[in-house]
C-alpha cells in the first residue's frame, strides 16, 4: 500500500515545490524533517496534527493543543490511524522526535 501524505490527500499543493508553495510558502508539515518516515510519510506528512503552524484549510493552525479537536475530525487523520493500527504513534512519541 502506498501511504499518501496530507498534502496529497488534501490537494493543497503546499508541499515543498508545490504550485501553491511557490506563491504562499510550503506547509510546516512538509518541511519538518525531524518527522521524516513516521507512519511512512515524507517529513511531517503523515503526522501533520502534531506539527504546529500547519496550513490546513488555507489557514495557519496553532499548536497541537489548539488544533487536535479539529484534526481528530479530519478524514486524513482518521485514515492514518486506521492504516497504522497497532503501530500508530501516540503524540508524545512524535513530540520526542521534535526535540
């Protein structure tokens, strides 16, 4: 199974080199190299809910505490949780990678 990143699913085009990234800048999830490979994604592309300042919905989102309620309703978030099953990383493990 090919694991898609948030920008591929959401079609925001804010990934590094994406057509909207040139105009508006790349999303923090696409740039967060410390999270590369988690859940099989590129940079923070499959753990975007843990990355502060993402650009989901065309607006800059806050930190995890401010955005997790919205993220937990997101179809992409739910899909990652389902895809990963028992291998889903809890947010504290993800935050350890950001240190």
